[in-house]
């Protein structure tokens, strides 16, 4: 049975469809969007090796012609060079404004291909087929697209909503444990930012979900998508409430920049560490009890995830260096860095009132724990 979560944005509304085995039916869901039976698929090489044949067979069954461009796996693919490669390839494939481009992969592919679609011929439609847990619960929904810059993550991009999102829960079974748990960092974030009951549910069901229970995985993905869809429908371009989705991300983006967007730290791992740091900072500011960050850290440890800066291998900048990287964050406004802090689990809010000395102390303590 296919679950459907609508993203209500007026003329740009679309559905997120979720089910086990959905990839083999993708062609039937994409066909109604097409003005002519032709699509262009952009994937990463690893996803293509595992799943491209299933997708193309579903397109063949609907008489839809297709071509595919496979890109290298990893965060470094979100670059000017690969954006140029994608745009030039789509032009060589004679993709028209009324055609559909398929972003087939994790968050890197979704962000990159969505941005390419947004600038190609001043806007081409695209479909997200997310293959990682992180992409299914977060990056494929909401229309944020972009690439990284040497100055920071996702600093170049555009809002460009997909026409459809197809999330096949079964595909998650092919992820490595590390990739799955990295995506779980974004799942936990939803409970932490605005749904304490969901976090309670994750504490009870997270280990079984990680172990492969497909029904629990579907429930977690659907709930996460529904939360994000609701927030995006109310605040598409992040003027207010949508900023809450960045819980943990200010710390995360600085740590990703510090590790060179390498596999030393996956995005979802950075989110998990960032959420723990955000709750620790909140407790030191007297915004929440110490019980809240303790629960966050206990659950992440229970899930066998990265929890602390000390879990990141290799050298890192000192606290001043990390704060300098934070100041490149997209949430800087009028030279002031906005943070997502919390009054309790499920009660996050946006504030610029985080004294530098408190932030320095939190980061210094975290860095010293590496010794």
C-alpha cells in the first residue's frame, strides 16, 4: 500500500509517495507528468550500480525513453564543476522546459540535480527519487537545492520544488550501517525540534528500526516527511518556522567545512553531533534542564551513532576557528548568527542571543574531550 503525504504550496503542490517496492512502479507514477515520453536521469555511480536497472525497467514498461548520467559518490560532488557537467549534459540531451529530470540518489544528488533543474532554461521540472534515509526524510522534500562553496555548505542554490517525490523504503535495506545511521540523525531531529512524543517513540523503536524492521522504517519516514511537509507548506522560503529544521545544523556545517566535506564526517553524523551540542548550549544558557541533553546523548549512543566532536577522526580547528566557520552559515543576518536552541525536547526556537563566551566554552570542552 502506498502512503501519500501532500506538500501544499498552491500551484507548486506535489505529493511524496512512500512504500516498500515503489521503485519498480516509478514509471507509472512519473508518466502522468510527462508531455512527451522522455526523461533524463542523474544518479551517483553507486546508486546506479544497485538500482538503475529497476528504475529503467519501470520506465520501459510505460514506453518512456531515458538516458542516464552517473556522478561520483560523496559530498564533494556538490560543486561548480559537477553542476556544469550536469547542465551541459542535460542540454546535450535536448531536455526542454516541459520535460522532467530525475534526481536518483541521496541528498547530494537531489541538491545538485534540483539546482541544475532550477537554472536550466530558467526552470525545468524534476522528480526526486531519494535512495538514502537522509534524503527520504529531509533533503528531497521542500525544494532546497544547491551546491557547496569553499566558504561553507549550501551557500549557492535556489528554492525549486520537485513535481513528485518517490521514496522506496526497501531501498534503505541496501545502505551501509553508517549511511543509515547518518540519516537517522535527521529523523531524531524532528522529534527534538517539535514532537516530544515522536522522540519517545524513537527511543522505544529506534534500535529495531535500525536493525531492519521495514514497518517501523516506513512509520518513521512518513512521520518525518509529514512534519517537514507541514512546516514547508507554512513557510516555504524559511522566513520563520522553517528555520527550526536547521536544529544542529550550524554546528554541523562548521564541522563539515572543518573536515573538508570528506567522509571523515557524513552530514547526518554532523547533524546528530550538532543536536547534542545545541542542547548542551541550551542547558548552559539555562533554557532547558540538563536532563534534556543527557537524553539526547543517551539515545544517540543507544543507536551506536556519533555523539561528540571526539568521535570525529583527525585534526580540527580550535573553538575560535569553528566559530569563524559558523559565521559563514546561511542563517547569519546583519552579521549576527541565529541559532536553534531548545527549552526542552520537542520545544526548539530561533534566537540570536547566544553569548560568544558560552559558545566558546561549549566548543572548547568538546574539543578537549578529544585529548
